[in-house]
């Protein structure tokens, strides 16, 4: 393993919309890797600074009960929130303060 190797994951929470927000599902994640020996694979942020992480992904709720919870939301509207998990010194999950509203449409109802 390279020196200074770090790993983590980026996930999306699907949350209900409204005053009583609740987590409906943790969507499949995308692994992140970096090392001091691999140029541009790590970014050190000063306090108060932010970074944008863009990863290719197909969103999927793999557990039937969480998929159903999402599809049962009024008009299929949920909010997505990014979650960053870093595996170093047992750091806790970092939740994004930003959310994006989306409308989920079951596959049989989609227009191809």
C-alpha cells in the first residue's frame, strides 16, 4: 500500500421533504482513494474551505424496503444529501448542508 494511503466513500441520502424530514435510504456509494505518492489524488482543505467531488454513478436503492419508502413519497419528490465517510482515525460521517430536490419516477412509468 502506498505511503499516506487514505480511503473513503461518497454516498447520497434520500430524505423525505417537509417539516418532519427523515432518511428514507442510503443510496449505493462510490469509493474514494488517495495517497501522498499519487499526484493530485489528495486535497488538504483549510478550515472553512470546501471541495466539490464529482463521481460518475447510477443512483440505486438496493434494498426493497428503502426503494418502496422513496416511491411512496408524495409525487415521488425526495431530497438528496451528500455524505462523505473518511476511513482515518475513525472520523465520523460528514453530511453536506446542501440538498437537491428530485422527483423519482418508477421505471414502468418512465417514457423511453
